[in-house]
C-alpha cells in the first residue's frame, strides 16, 4: 500500500504550476540563457517537488527532475527550461493517473496510525499477545472493513478469555468458548474465604461479571462472526471496538496473559 499525505499532492501541483508560470513570464527571452537567480529558484522548487514526490511511485518523474537539474547545470535557455517543465508536468500527471487514491479522514487516521497503544497501556501490558489483533482491528475500522474488524476483536477477546481460564486452571488450549466459560463459572461458584482471602466476595463479583460478559459476547457476536453468518456495518464495528476496548481494560485490572 502506498502511503502519502494529501498536502504532498498539493505541493506537487503548486511547484509545477508556479515553475511554469515563472518561466512563461520570460517568454520574450526564451532564447536567452538562464540567469543565476532563476537557476537557484528553480533548483529550490525542484528540491521541494522531489520531497513531495518521495513517497509516490513516480520513477519516471524523478528521472525527468534529474534531467532538468543536469541541463540547468550545463546551461540552457528559458525556452529549453519551459519545454522541460511542461514535459515534467505531463510525466507526473501520466504516472499519477495510473493510481486510485483512497483518503482517510482525521478521525480514521488515528486508528490507522496510532501514536500510542490503541487500547491503552494497561491492556498492552496485561495482554501483549493481543497487540497484533488490536492494531489490525483498528486499521480495519479505519479502512471500513467492518466485518474484518469484528473478527480481529473476537481474537482479542479470545486471548482475554484464555487468560482468565488459565487463572482458574480451566483447560483452554483449542477449547470452545462455551467450555471455557462453563469451567470458569464452575470455579467461581467454589470461591470462598479460604481459597481467595477476605475480599473473596469482591473477587467473585468481578470474575462473575467478566464471565457473564464473555457469555454475552459469545452469544451476540462470536458465534455469528466465526461461522460466517453475519456482516457488520461501520456503526456495529465501531460499537464493538469501543465495547471490546472498555471490557479489555476492565479485565486487565485483575487478569493478564
């Protein structure tokens, strides 16, 4: 995937248009050699143009820029430079015409290029193995791949469920969600002061709530997503993303793995 910012394209258009305008004003001197001031100005514009094109697949345009720089170094007329600038303009336009551009709005860019852990530092620290799917879910949300987003979120939740299963010493390797949840709920029912200390009721309430939430997720999302029975809209994917983020942060308070 090619990655560039919209202002780079604006910079390309600005530099090409201005360069051509500056030279065209000297049309009456087209047979005269470039003066040093014009050479310096054009070199600066070509440098900015090269920078703006640096992330784009326009190799022929870069060759054209290098040709102009070389010709200016050898000494050319205003007419020669006008022809070369027009040729460069056509080359850039032709190369860019081969590509279709999909733009991200600022609110989506934060998912495609997060500056910090997408679900926050607590989830990142508690569930490092979930980082890949969290980041992919965010990218899918940014690029409107809603069903794929939910699929990755289910993988994130599965890691959380497996970690909770390990905590209660419930089998989790290649186990169905329902089996893990039932095993966890059975262990939660056996919690008491002897096994979990004086605050066992607080712990029981926390884990009971987490298990109940996993069961709700299984019935509402996971079963349909994993068996190709459902497609998700952007609104549903966004809601699932935020719900998963909130739940994983809640779970990270006492579960990790």
